């Protein structure tokens, strides 16, 4: 800042009669600091929950599900391409359908997944979630979610009856008693994902006739890129990503994050209004001093720049402090676990953290832009001040 600008700045902003304005400036700085820090910290936690939930779900669901063609030749080429792809961790062939499960008079609806993995690594997450037992390569054995097993009052070694849609249709068509196939419970898993624990059943079925090719990548964030490569090599294909398979959950998580950011941004917006109010009050109170500076030869543009710099300084200072505090809180949450789950949560003790650097940069930029925008009206008002009228008011 040039020397005469510094003198003019002190002349305008250092007077005792604008102490109330200084308080508003402090409140604006504090508001921006709190808003930026809150957004960074809360977004990091929400992203951590997203990653944690994605990892839980993707331990069971594929990253990509491809509808297999009825033509064996096309399937063979597709399978060979998947097997040789460097980004593919593992894959399996599967068929999914709904079924009724009957144990005595107790009947529940479940989701069956007949799965034929290309290697045991495909089932590693499922095996890690087993409370006891195992998924045996026997088409008459199955594993079920813990909540479903509890609802049916079954455990390992018990027999259950599966009534498929085909069996229901046949029973209705032939007017016969509804009979299903007998299966033996060989294991029970607990995923901590309600939809799986309540409804999911896995059956290891080596029958090559399957409806889907389920693919797991080394990095689920490369899903869209790999789908594009499949569509370019094999067209047309019916492909679902993990986002499509869990569309409701994915939309809810994204909506929660967006709405949280919007709500927290209101803190910054209110603080920007404080900047606008304080500068407007200063312009009104210092109308005489601005007129004197104009009389001494200082241009409107330079006086407007002084006021604009004051507003931007408040915004930049609050943004920098908020960013530092937010990152410190995020780091402490990651390392020391400031916020912890209640008793009974066994997945991890503290709220998870995932760094979202793109969001952080966007918050910083928007916060500074809002502070700069808040200076527009007050500085515009300076250009309309009549010098003679301002001096006459002394």
C-alpha cells in the first residue's frame, strides 16, 4: 500500500467514532472463520462416512455389473477382455433373484445371489464378515445375513426352504401345494449394512449359465473410465455401476453433503453482509473525511480501493484463519479421534475422515469472492458523495 494510501486509511478507519464498526468487522471476521472451519471439518467427516459406507457396500457389491448376452461367443470375448484388463482385481458370474424363505410357518422375503467367482479373492470381504461357517462350493448350501437368520430363528446346520418365483408360478399354474427347494445353512455373515443383513443370501453355484458378469476393480473411482472402455470395445452392452446398484443410497449421501455445505455457507454469507454493513456505516460516518480527502486531490478510485481492501482483508483474514483451524481439527480427528461413536459401535471408535481438497479450494475461493462482492455497494456509494455537501455537514 502506498504511503498516502496508508495515511488515508488511518485517517478514515482509526477514528474513535467508528468503534462500533470495528466490532462489526471483528464479528464478520469471526463469522467467516467459523464458517470456513466448520465447512472444512464437517465435509471431511461426511466424506469419511461416505468412504466408509462405500467400502462396506463394495465389499459385497461389484463395482460394475454387465448383463451377459445369450450368445456364448460374445460372452467369451468379454470374459477374456475382463480377465486381461490391468485395472480389474477380480470378477465373478452371478444371477440375482428374489425368493421367499420358509422355516416351518415362518416366511421371509430374501434376495438370492447365485455366484460363481473366478477366484476365492472375490469373496474376501464376504469371508471376513462371516460370524461363523463358510460359503461352500455346494449348490445346496447357503450363507445368510445375521438379521435374516435371527428373524427365521436358524443357525449353522439348520435346513431352510427356498421358494423361487418360478416355483410360485408353477404352483399357481398347476394348483399344487407351494413347495420349494431344501438348503442347508453353512454360515452366517454380519456386514453392518442393513439391507444385506436383513435380506441377503449367497449361494455358491458353479453352473456356467448366469445372467451377469460382476467386476471388482482395484480402485472403484475408475469405474466410469472402465465402463467407457467396455462400451467402446463391446457395443451395445447393458452395464450398471456401483452407483446404479445403490442409487438411492448414493443420492442420499450426495444430497446430505450438498445440503450441509449450503447450510454452513449461510454463516459465511451472513458474515459477508456484516462486511457490507460495516463498510456502509463507515461511508456514512466518514462522509466528511472522504470529502476532505477528495478536496486534497485523492481520486474517487483510490478512496474506493481503500474501502474495498478493508473488506477483502476481513474476508481473507477470516478465510485463512478458518482454513487453518478447519485443517487442524480435521487432522486431530483423524489422529486423536475428537468425536467418537457411542458404545456398541465396533467398526471403528471415532468418526472417519477423508480429505476433500477440491472442496477446500472451492470454499476458500467462494469465501474471498463473497467478501469482495460485499464491498461493491459501499464503494459504489462513495462515487456518489458530493464534496461540497460533505464539507458543509462539518
